[in-house]
C-alpha cells in the first residue's frame, strides 16, 4: 500500500489507539512511527480507552514513553494531542505525563492548504446526547473483550457492527465537511468512526484516520506526495533491540510513577 522505508514526511496522524483496551495495537503503532522521519505528530483523539490507568499494559506504557521522547524539544518534533470523547478528563494528566499540549481541535497550514484536525465525536449526536449510555456501553464492551479469546475477532466484529448500525461514517464525514467549510479549512481530518476513508465536498477534502484496534490499523501522512491513508503492515525487522527495550521499560516505570500510580501497579504494568 506504501513504501515505508526511510520515509521523510511533514505530518503523521493517528487516532483511536484506545490504550487500556485488549484490542489496542500500541506496540505496532510505535513500530510504525519509528519507520518515519517527521516534523509533526498528531494524536487525533481516543488515545486512551478511559480514565482507568490500571488497565494499561506494558506495551501501552511503552507507547506513552515513546511519545514523551518525541516531545523532547531537542527532537524538533511537534507533538499535538487532540482530545477525543474517551480522553475527556485527561488533559492535565497528559500535559504533565508526556509533555504535550492537548487541544479540542488543531489547525495548521502546509504551505498550500489550511488543515483542521478534530476527533469527530462532535458530529456524532448519539455520543453528544447520550454520554452516560455511551460510557456504560464502552464499559460493557471492555468486559466482552476480556471474555473474547484468540485474536479478539468477535470484539472487532462488534466494533464494526456498532459503527455501521449508528451510521457513524457518513454522519461524521458530513458534519466534519460542513464544519471545515464554515471555518475556511481546505482539508479536515477526523477519527472516531474506526473506518479510514477519504471524501470530498464543495472543495473541502475529508480524511478519516481509522483506528489501531482493528486487524488492519491505519494512519494518515501529509507530505510532498499529498495526503495519504496507509494500512500498517508488520515487517520482519520490526523488533526492538533488547537495550532499547530495557530503556523504554525503565522510562515506562517512571511514567507510571509520575502518573501517581502505586509503585506495584506501575511495575506490573511494565514487567517483561
């Protein structure tokens, strides 16, 4: 789907990692990011599943540790976190934990186009009007993931079924395109629906970044080649060195401590 070797681009956008979920492909997300040289990373919402850090696994802490590394000013990488509906209440924690600013929406210019990144739940009326029901449904879904065995195929099927039943993809696309037009944006990026698509209307382009909980995680790049949707493909050289793995685990322990978690909980979250 794309040539990922030694790629240098301007911006990478990923969303819906759902750290804390059994479906999260956090380790693959880190592997993907390490394939690229980029100037900006946009975490486009629902990076967390909920506020319960006790659900975070070692690979989830390693992702957060890698984000903290990227946010170091010496790296010259702008890391932007756009809040999703599952991230609510984490704004202050994230700023402290990984050193990034959190936005409700984020806009920038690539030299030609005005770009806008917004998670997309704002255009999902069910979530907006039924916050308690949505949270309860998410809790039930987490329990089902624990019961689902093997490759979590049933859980992933339910996720797709839910999106189709609520008609999230067309609703979010339509709302985002209208919102972008109103605010003078040429390109709008969203997540939330867990389905990567591209659409255009009245001169405004819409891209959905998909998710990192499915069997085929996706992300978006913005560069000289334009805007592209990519599907992650694992490679044989994706393994981290033991030295780097040890360093990241140590940093992940520090992150757990900084988050105010008990030392034993932090240790359990990052043990090898």
